[in-house]
C-alpha cells in the first residue's frame, strides 16, 4: 500500500535520548539500547512540528497512522512500509457497563489493524526505520501478536524474519507468523527466554533485534494510539485509561504522546489516570506499585496466567512504566483469568464487541476497581482492546444439530 505523501513532509527529530541518563544520540543511524543498557527515546523539535502542521491539517488528512508523520521519526515518506494502518474506532459499551451505572466506558478497538492487533503500529514504524537504515534481517521474541506483525511487515519490506515464541502461544497466531514467511521457533520458555535467544544470537546472525524497547521506534509507532485518541475525543483526554501491560510500550508511548501534545499546546494540562493492568499470575508492575517502588525489584515467578500479552516477568521499561503511573496519579490493577473470561463472554453477548483476553482483563479490572471504589462510575474510561478477539480461542459450543432432510420443528427451536 502506498502511504499518502502530503506537501508538509519533514522530519522533526532532533536526537535520541537515553531514558535513564539523558545522554544524547544522533538520529541519523540505527540504534538499539543506550550505552547504559536502557531504552532510547526519540526527541523532536516540537515547535517545528507546530509550525508545520495544525489540528486542522490533521483533520484533512486520510484516516491512517501516517497522518501523524511529523510526530514520527520517518525520514523518507516514500519509504514507509504500510499495510493500511487505519484509525481504530471507539466503541461504547452501552449495555454491560450501563448495567453498572457507568455511561462512558469506551473500547478503543485495536483489533482492526493489520494482523489484528495494536502491534502493527509499532512494527510498521520499526520496520520502516530498519529498512531506511538498510536492515535486511530482523528477529523478534513475542507473546504472539508482535511476531505476527513483525513477520507481516518484514514480508512487506522484503526482509528476512526470525520469530521466537513460547510454545503455548495461541495456534492461530503461530500459524499466522509462519504464513507470512517468517522462520518460526517455538521455545519451551517465556518471552524473556525468547528475548535472550534473540539478544545472544545477534553477533552470529547479524539480525536487527526488534524486542520491546530494545529499539526506539516501536514506542513511537504505539505513540499514535495516544495522538489518535486525543483527536477522536476532541482534544479532551478521558479520565482513565486501562491498558493491558506486558512490556508497556503502548503505555509509555501514549504518555509520551500526551506530553508532546501538551508541550505544543494542542491539549491542556488535564491528563488521564493511567492504569497498568496485569494478572495475579504475573503482576510485576502491580507488585512494584503496591510496594511504592519505581522499578520491578525481581522477575515474577512462577508465571501463572493464560493471558499471553501480560506474561512478562520483568519488563525492560519497568522504570518508564512506573514513572507514567506516578506522574499520572494512576495505579496498577489486576483481575483473574476467570474474571477476564467472564467479562469477554458478557461483552460479546451484551454489546456485540469481541474483546481479546487482554482487553477483557482491562474491563474486569475496571469493574473490580469500580466495586472497590477506586474509580467512579461517572468517570470517562477508555479500555484498550489490543487485539482482535478472533485470534484467541473461544469456549467450545455444543450448538444444536438439525437434520435438513426432515421437517424442521420451528416452534421448538
Ligand atoms: C493482545 C496484547 N495485549 C497487550 C500486550 C502487552 O503489550 P505491551 O508490551 O505494549 O505492554 C500484548 C503483547 O504481547 C498483546 O499481544
């Protein structure tokens, strides 16, 4: 797909910055982690962006993620690797949340993106940048969805892809990764073991490591969730954002979007409380928050949840995630796998919205937070449905069998 190229295409990146030490790095070459081993953040001339584009410019552009190109480190718009990253809709949960007296519970449905998940945003940008800097081979550890997106965008960019995923990753996603032509490896461990395999293989294989926050561009792609949300809500951010947090790229990216928009004067100082949602079976951020820490002290073990997106024992960006929680006056929350499964079924049945387990986990956590009085039913909440529900197994159904050869007992249906 050809991305729109308007007349205002300029790159406003000034440099990259170590998220821990603040050390600067030049923007004109490919980067991994900083010298301190920490994630790098891309910095921009925000005044320059403000001079190049306005809210009105945005309103007139095609509804895709590249409409935000001035806010992204894209150096060559013609080189964008795109599979059609549409603006994702906001869908109100009128029935299920309405029954709880809450009128403003909104799902941002990221399942509409290429490869059916929000991972498309990060990978579209990471692969675009990698291609720009001449990368021919990428590697990614994944809970599933990031690998599918990496495989698809690598295919679109003509790159070789190696993907490492825990052996119990949902079958639909595993097959999707292989179907896009990636070399797929099922690993008898978790995502951190997959990440280790990628990291240690770099010198031999010469691949570009696309692990969460190991490179600086996935976070910028995910930042578009925050930019998009702000625009969709008329530049008034919601009171709460519930986000299923594994590596935390979207969580950190959205906060960065709000910071940049505020610095440019496009939004005011009112920000949402950011809620990082995890599981009692893998909740390193919840544990750190409850202990008042600014980092994850030790990797979570044993991991006991079937909600794949949050099975990250110790995120590389732990300090950045904690910073967002504290700065936003937010918190970390959790809900059980059972509560998530129940929420997923309830919302599918009552609202017609098919959440992925991670999205359903957020709704279940919000519901418990409401019951506990941690949040208010009058607050506007946005729940991130990070993937298409169809990618995860659904409960088996017995259904009913009809014999089409005989008469149908309609009254008995
Ligand atoms: C469906 C889904 N939701 C949430 C996450 C967690 O995303 P992040 O790494 O941005 O915290 C993942 C990551 O694998 C995922 O696949």
